C-alpha cells in the first residue's frame, strides 16, 4: 500500500504509448515512471522517453510530475535530449524508499 493516500495506475496515451506507473496524490500526478531492463539501445531510450513526454503533455495535473526511468543496468542521471527525465538504477531507487 502506498503512503499518504497515494494511488498508482498504468497509463496509455492517445497514441498508444504505455507508461508503466502513474502515481497520484489526490488529483495531482506526482510521478510518471517507466521500467526497462537496460538503456543500451537508442531505440529503447526513445520509446521510454516518448511515452513519458506524451503522457505529461496529455494529463491534466501532471505539469509538475517527476519523470523517471528505472533500469537494471547503469543509468545516466539525465538524457541530453530531455533534461527533465531522470534515470536511476532500480535497486538504488528501491533502497532510497
């Protein structure tokens, strides 16, 4: 169960891009999260970032949402193409909670 009455969802954009986790606190969307095994392939990076950006554009109350990609491998802290998307190793993310 999430703390403080937060809710967790899956989201599909109008174009069919999937976001693995959408976290809400009341009406406010606080996080949009993608999970992938690795970020070694540029095609994977593009797919994961595209879904996050499109979801943020579409969703009401997502303007301040944290955009995050979790991976099993090493992850750069941000992407050159999209500075607002954070990347983190999933094990580090889980230990910080």
